C-alpha cells in the first residue's frame, strides 16, 4: 500500500512539474513602491490580459522598489541586458536617447484636455529607433505639469528667478532656465528629502506625483494652469525575450500592448492628479493657485518658443505633426 501511494505521489509530482515547465513568467522591474499608480494601471492589467489569454501559461510578476537593481536611470539598460524582461521608466532620465520621443512633453504639442498617448503612437514609426533592442508595450504622457513648491508662491515667470527647481529631463530643464531658475535633475524618489531639506525650492511635474510620493507632506504651494508641458513614460520589453515566446504568448501581449495599455496608464495618471488637486484645494493649510488665462499666457510667452526651437534643432517637423495631429 505504501508503495502504491508513493508511486501515485511521484506520478502526480511529475505531472505538476511538466505543467510548471510549460508556464512562463515575465519579470517586470520598476523603482517605485507597490502602492504607486503604476501597479493598478499597468502591471495588473498586463498580467491579467496575458494570463487570461494563455490560460495561465504566461504571467507577469512585478519586482517593485528596485528589487532587480537600484537606480531609476538604469532602467532601459536593465531590460536590454536581460536583468528584467520588462521595465518602466522615464525618457527624461536619459534624455539624450529619447530626444524625439520627448517632443511630446513640450508645451503646445498635445492640446489642452487631450490625451497624449495617441500622438506618441501616431509618431511611433518615426521614433522607434529611440527604443533599440526592445518592444514598446506602452508609451504615454502624464497629466499637465504643475509647480509644486515649498514656501514659494508662483504666479508669474519672474517668481522663479533664482530658485532651484527639480526637473525630470532636458525639456523641463530648458523651461526652468528660460524663467531664470536653476534646474536640478534627480529621480522622483529623491524629491521628498530634497524639498524637506531645502536642497530644492520646488518641482515641475504632474500632480499625480504629489500623491504617489507623498509630496504634500513637504510642499505647501501649488500652481496649476501654466503651459509647462507633460512628462512621458515607457514600458518596454526585451525584444529577444518577446521573440522567444510562442505565437500564442506573443498574441496575448500584442492584444494589450500599444494604445490599450497606454490608455490604461494615462487615464489613471489623470484620475489621480484630479483627485490630488481636489484634496489640496480642500486643505486649509495648502495654497492652490489656478492661473487665469492672462497669467497662463505670460508663461506661454516663455515656454512656447522653446518647443519650436527644439523641433527645429532636431529636424523633427514630421514628429511634431504626428504628435500634435496636424
């Protein structure tokens, strides 16, 4: 009897092992906490889509908070080297690689109130060389940028003179310099301490970052409505890893990759931003400055020429036309 039970157990184990050998797991590395907007809007929908389409033969597992390697600036290198199958990152962190992609960040490229991801995907054939050795799964823009300040109210470009402002990349840096401030580039995870200690006076980024990185604990003044452009984000997969999957597994990824996954992300970013601003406006200890049309135009006189200059410098009229829908 003991012999028979052991034989059945061994046979069952072999069957389970065979099933496990057929299943594949894709690693998704990023550098933010699990509670970040990225999880619910990108990681979970991607996993659900591929798992359902393949009957569980392909799944996606997140490695948050730099588990597969510290350093947000190394995200793209990390996926190319195969440290992770999929990564999330910001083009601005390695601006020289994504010069044309980052045109989408500039003021006046994406119309106010319009989503940014359709324009990026409309230009993908023109910018795909900026994504070597990877398959872009999602590329999108944040909600419009705002000023996030500590003890400084920003109502005019002149209010920025002499201040130190954190930026995510070269496009924001150009705007900050044009307004007489000093750009300080650093990963988002370092903003909290930098604001708290006075290393920087403020930040240009989307309002969703206030919630995702708890910046309301160290910032007390926010300016909304200035034409400061947006940020861009990417989720890319190692191309060789994708090519090594079965046709069914590739089709599962393709079913959500591109505009569908980008829309899921951008919708979530905007939702969190709207909720965050509403919460700040209801807080008597916070100042939320919503610029009038004339006040916003004063910022536009500084930022709009920078967009035209960047497009001309890159010889990227075709990219601008695709992204802006012209």
